């Protein structure tokens, strides 16, 4: 399962959600609060959205079409 950390004013978040929806990929969206932001920053993520898979093994931030397209191949 994919977990998607987003913010409410993030154009890259909206693009990522639209792409996942178009590909019919299931995900859980978490609207990041202050504690989430601190945790993500501690893990080295500096922008939203943050896409988390496989217990943080396959994770990235930002709108990454290359990474999203890889999901189609799985």
C-alpha cells in the first residue's frame, strides 16, 4: 500500500493524486500536520508530496512522473 503525505495548498500533491487516480493505484492520503512535517524533515524529505512504500524502503518526495510510471510496471 502507498501512503501519500500531502498539504492542502500543494500543486505537486494534486498532480500526484491525479496521476495515481488515473492509474487506478490505491493509496492512503495523510494531510500532514506539524508532527508529520517534523518526522518527514527528520527523514530528509524537503518537499511535498511524500510518497511512501514498503515501510519507507521505496520513498520519494515531489511530483516524480518517472517514479509514478514505474508503479504501472509493478
